[in-house]
C-alpha cells in the first residue's frame, strides 16, 4: 500500500509539473464527475504548516468518507442497485485522496482497520450502525440515508474549506465536495 501511495504522489507531482510547464490548468477535478477518475488534485511537494484544526479536519474527513463507503457497501448487499457499486468506488477514491494528504503531512491514519463497519471512533461506529439500520427498512429509506450522508459530507467539507488556507487541502476538499454533490443528485433523483 505504501508503495502505491508513493507512486501515486510521484505521479501527481509529475503531472502537476508537466501541466505547469505546458501552461495548462490542472483539470483533475473534472475526473470526479460521474464518479469516475481520481479525485486527488495534483499535490505539490511543498509541505505547508498545518494548524491543529487542519490536521483534525483531515482525520475527520478520512473517517467520514469511510463511513459513506461502508454504509453504501452494506446497503448494496440488501439492494441490488448499480449506485451501490459506483458510489462506494468513488468514496474509496475520496478516502485515498485524504490518505495521500495524511501521509504527506505524517498524520497517523485513523483508519486502522479497513474492514466494513469497523471504526475505532465510537461516534462513527454508532452513526454507521444507525444509518445502516435506517437504510435497510426500505429502498426509499436507503435513498434517504444516502441523501443524509451526502448532505452531511457537503456541510462538513464547506466548513473545512473555510478553516484552511492550505492549497493542497483546499483542492482535495473542493474535489470531494463536487463528488458529494454528484452523489446527492443521484440519491435525490432515485427518490
């Protein structure tokens, strides 16, 4: 996994430098559209100073993206819908994007067990259990749970974006927000 993350960071840095040399604007945020592509905007090699609020925000968002992925994968066992395949894949990319930042800034990963529904944080574990229980009542309830998760994610991302001046974090959070807006539309359309 560490080799993959090092490769990912090297690729992103290389992509960033190439785009800058060619005078092109980085368009990696477009890759989040439709749940496809990599939601990591090119991260430069500069290590910016992080406040404790920024560090806590990265830890929180890593857990929140895992929560979304795990709830959708669990509900996908009940409801055979393509959205419960596509959206969790996107949530995994969101988790990976935040993990790249955690690694860059040498922040311990709060996801110590990647197993579905496993959280060391008791608040996230309780939220996972509650959301899954609500979503298993009916397909409509599953869509309402998806809507609730994405609305919570968007609200939290907006708050975190306002709390940072770090360009790496802002870029990743903006991409995650766009992805969550797409997911919210998908759940809303099914309602």
